[in-house]
């Protein structure tokens, strides 16, 4: 990855364990000039793409004279693409997000200013390269002279393995998806590790229960909540406070503008929910080869001088302290018995119940009982107590018909919540009662 950028190119990470169909689509749409791999991966690329197995190269075939001085210098501009990462698409096709050098450099400089790394730091690189967190895990570490420890494949999904590596390698800096941090806290004996100085979380909503559990065993270790879609690097940050009532996603980083707008692109007042829009140097160039999708998601900024805004699809609201509170996805809005309901608002209420570590709400359709809201929570709690708690803060039509308590919520390969793997709820038959006055 360093070599590709040094040569003036852009890299596209491909996971050899991904389905062949997905890998084929990534290679077809990105049109790489070269695929770098190792022979042990047994990676099968289309015949039209040149493949080089780096472990089979004979170093003696290369010399310093093989490349001229002019060829060693690439003319790069800040807006040139540094990497393309393919994320899941709502249409079923992955979409390649092209990030420019300016976005990554801005994030790395901000991070180093806010949380300085030095030669005494050890950073654990455990995120697969097909996810954008790996970018700062790798480049931030090496450009500051810190030491990089690379976790074994799939190690990011094993909390006991991670605890052992953190202890053995004296790791000072690590990143978790919030749900994985909750699993990690459950697996450790009572302390997060004496070497840890800072822990970053990103990728999901951070429950306050997880913040409090972390504070109870963290000692002097700091917890920071980062927010940033693949289309915009990290754009907001919050230093976790266990005394807070909710865990916001924080305030903007350098050279980044955040806007909370309604359906007419008008700013909403403090405390009112709206869609989050982003602008500034952090933005991606767009979706590689998808002009139509780029135009749909990256729109003109009506408040600036011809700049672009990215429509995140995330529902947020400003707090009185000037920070953003994440409420959920705008595409998770459902309609139940004529009422429009934001599932994220219910999830936020569930996560504020003491003992609840994580929460998700789905609209479940049943042929016998009709549509019902079902909540799933992870933690040592009683479902009746959870329902009583949310009834005190939510209108009746937003209270789930049932709360299912699980030891932990199911996760997918990237360590994020897997909604499709949630167990089916069981509804009890209700005896019909005729209406009376």
C-alpha cells in the first residue's frame, strides 16, 4: 500500500475470502492496472488483469538503476485519488468510494494534533484493509514513528485473542466497533490492560452502558467516539464522559462542516432531528465509475460557494452543548398504523436503560398478529423492566410490543450488527374482545 502511493497510484483492497462474484465485480469496475498478491493466497483474478505474486519475485532482478530519477517523482495533487474502498450498496452492488489524498492527510494531521503518537506508542492494526479504519491504523502509526502490531487474520473478531495481544505487545492504541468493545469488556478479567492509553470506537452508535462499563475498568485509558462514513473519513469526535446521559458523535474535526437539514435543505433548530450533511476537504471524490450515484449523494451546497455536500442518510440532532447526537438512519423510518416512526429514536431510548449494552429495533410482520415493533437488547436486564422504562419516555405507538433479551447481538464479518441474524420473536395469541363503551 505504501509502495502504490509512493508510485503515485491509488490502491483498491480486495479480500481473498470474499465471494468470487463480489471480487469479480470489484475488479471489473475498478479496472486495476495490476493486482498484487501472494502465491499462498491462491487468488484467482480474471485473465485480463495482470497479477504479480510478490513472494515469487526475485529481488536480484531489480537494481537501483532500473528506475530513472524522473520516474521516481510522481506529480500528485491533493485532489488525486489515494485509495478506493468498496462498501455495500443499497442496490445490491458494491460501490467504490474514492478518497483523495487531501482527505486522508487532513484526518491524520488532525489526529496527531489531538491525540499525539510518539515512538513509545504501539498501535494494533486489526481492521481488514477493505474497511477505512485500516487507513489511519496503518499510516498514522508509521508516519509518527510509532510501532505497528499486525493482528492475525480474523483476529478482530476474537476478544480473548485481542486481550492477549494487547497485553503481550503492550499496545497503547486500538480501535473497536462499539459492539466489539462490549464483547471485549465481557471477555477481559477486570482491566483493559495497563499499557492502553487511548481506545477509539467508530462504525456504530455507542451505547452509554458501554461507556460506563469501560470507565469502570479503564483506569487512565481514554475512550473516544469517532464518526465518519466511508465517503468522508472521520468528521466528528467526542471524548467519552461516563457521566453523560447519551453518547454523542461529537463536534467537527479540522476543515469539516456539518449541517443538520430538513427535507427542504433548511437548517433545523437545536434538539430537532434532521439529516446530516457533510462538506469540506474530508469528502470523497465520489463513487468510482458511478456518475449517477455520485450526483445523487454528493449535492450542491446551497450555503457555500459552489462546494459539495454529502448526504449521509444519518438522522442526528444538535445538543445544547454544540455536539451532534446520532439517532439512527433515515432509511430506517417505518410506518405503523398510520404513524411514521424513526427506529433510531426507539433504539436510543432502549440504550439509555441501565444494564442495556446494545439495542436494535425492527418492524416485524406476522400473518396472525400483523406488524409489530420488536426490540432486541444485549445485557443482564429484564424485558419487562426495559419496557416500563421506555414507556416513560416514548409515546405508546413507539413502544415495542416485545423486547427480546440476548447475551449479545449478532455481528457480521465486519464486526457490525447483523440484522438478518436476529432471532424471530414469538407472539402470544391474544383473545379477541369486542369493543364496548
